[in-house]
């Protein structure tokens, strides 16, 4: 990067991204619909559990509601920590914990929040991901989404962290609950 570019970035308060090794763990934004967990949130959580196991990292859930039954359900689906807070605390949590991947189930809220997070962190965003895979060498999330009215599938890999994706409804199965799983609930 040239001196001019460095100066321009400093002038606008944009700094280089922290070292890649600082970004770890996965976060899922979970939502409710009429007091039940949204199926798309459950699907995203199930896939995130698979990815966390591949990476060998922790899986956390950000839950902007307070329903005891849903918290135990989130833990049984694979969450190790469930953070309960207002949506305004999401960005601060991502900055503090340095989540490598942030997943949303498709919803109106996700379509509003995810692009703003991607803009804030100056990273990419995929909406409507139908397949998620991992490149273990680069620790990149690889997403597949339909383009041209579903006539073509496009694979995209992220270059920056956090890697933010909104998964399509029905792309993944709802995980099988494991009620023996233990986790913690943290109020922010």
C-alpha cells in the first residue's frame, strides 16, 4: 500500500485489519418467531456446529430474546455460549471476541443487520448461501449461492475476517438435539 493510501485510510479512521490469527470462534445470530426459534436460525446453528468442529473452535450464539426454553434448545443444538443482549451489543461482541465466522439464518432482520456489520468491519457478505465449506489452509469460508435466477451456482471465498454469511431457508437440516450438552448463558 502506498503512503498516500495509508494517509487516506488514517484520515478517514480506517485502519488495517488485525492479524488473522486473532480471529477465532464462530457466532450465530439466533431469532425467535412467536416464542419459538426460527427454523433458519436452527439450520444455521447446526451447520455452524459442523464448521466449529472442523476448525476446533468454540461456537457461540447471540440471542436478542430471553426465553429459557430456547436457550437450552440452542445449547442442545451445539452452542457453547449463549449471549443474551440487545441487537445494539452485537457489533461490540464481535469486536471483543474476534469471531472468525458470523452466520445468520435468513430473515428480514438478517437482511438489515448483516450488511451493516459487513460494512462496519469492511468485509464481504454473502446472502442466500446454500452451501458452506471451509478451506483449511487459508481458514476461509467458501459459500455457494444461486445467481441468475438460480440458473448458475457461484462459489465465493472470503479474504477478510469476520466472514459473514446469511444462509438460505432449507439449505441445511435442523440439527438433532443433544440434551446432554452443557453450555453457559451470559447476559450482556
